[in-house]
């Protein structure tokens, strides 16, 4: 890391943690192992974990900055709190269920330094077997509605795409980045007021990216950075009640995203579609739950979520 002082820190890496001790430790370790030739700090925002996450972080990474919240604030509030503490010129919001493959942050920051209109950037996302995973999202209104129906409109990232855009791909309106790892220019983040804290979990990054693009900043997919995403690693650690909250906030965030970015008509259509899909899922699990404990649990989840929306 070199001579790191508040004035020469290039990058603040902000990780929001909630009961993902082992994943978070592996994530932080990969950052220290892979990141070089750039002055950085790591800030872990812990949302009142009960799995000894904080003790493990303090034991293994004494140099990291650990912030402890007394409640689970969700991602948007936690990330904003970390950004207030951060001293870097760039912020990286990194999921705890990720690991770095290469010196991703150095490579991506170099590109952003060379083009001052790039406000937000995301790396190439790989799966744990090193296959190409989803890096770009369709966040247009049609893409959001199709996702509600279980149809994900993916922007296909393959070797041909990567060879066509070796220096990166500029996102068009309606395209978003997978939120597992995004880099943001500090002055942009502060100008937009950070993440909208009405979002609790998911959709805040897509909302932020659309807002940045509306303010004439570029958002880029930069495959020079490579990050493994252990998809769903954070969800698997949660209790039934916590999983219910995650499902609710996913749908709530999606509806809020529609209302903010696409208007009341899109919101009404999205809410109708969400309730329809949830009703179908609830019926499906109600029929099958007597013979399967997992389905009984899912029935509980979807019943609670449907009642709240």
C-alpha cells in the first residue's frame, strides 16, 4: 500500500457485511493479495452481525477500518456511512461474496483517471469456476417487467463481445452494472448524495447509475478488472425471517426503482405483475408444502411478502 496518508489515498474499498464472516474474510484477503501500486484503504461496515464477523476482521486485518452499526441498516445506508468515513478519490462498493482475480482496482482506476467523464465503472464478473458471469443488466422498464416474470434479459458477455470492446463498453440508457463491484468517482457520489436510502437491499446501484447517466456522466463496463462473484453467498447464511425480509426488499426496491425512474404508470404495472407472480408462487408452494419443509418455508416467505406489497 505504500505511504498511505489521508491526502494520497486513491481508493476507498467499502464492504457492507452482515453475518458473512468467512466470505468477508476471504474477500478482504483477496483485496490485499491482488491489489498493488495504488494507495487504498478498506472500510468494513458491519450491520450488527452475530456471527463474530467483527472479531475475525479485527484479528486478521488490523489495518482495515471497521465500523459497527447497532442495527442492520441495509446496503444503501451502510454504504453511505462507509463513504462518509472514506478518504479516497474513488470509492469501490464491493460485495462481501466476491474475490479479486487480478489487480482489478488499479487497472480500472487508471482508465477512469484517463477519462474524467467516466463516473461509474464495473469489472468483468466471473463465476467460481472462472466462467464468464453476468456483468451487465437490462434495467429498462421492459427488462424490469420481464425479470418479474422470471425472464432475465441479459446483455451477453462472451469472448466475441470482449474482443469487440477490449477497452471497455459504455453503457447505454437502460443498461446497468451488476452491483457486486462498482467503482464510483468520489465527487460524483457526493454530488448525487450517495445511494438513495429508501432502498434497503438491491436496486440502489441501478438507481444510482441511471441518475449518473442523466447527469451526463459515463458508466462503463471495464473488463480489464476481473472479479469472482460467489452469487447468493450472502443470502444462504440468513434465517427464514431474514430471507423473507430480503425477498420483500427485492420487490419493494424494484417497485421503488420503477416509480422513481419510469413514472406512476410503470409502477402500477410492475406492482400488478409482482402481486400476480407472488400469488402464483404462493399457490404453488401451498399445494406442495405439506410434503416438503423447504416449500413450506417458501410459502411462509411469499405469503408475508405479498401481504406487505
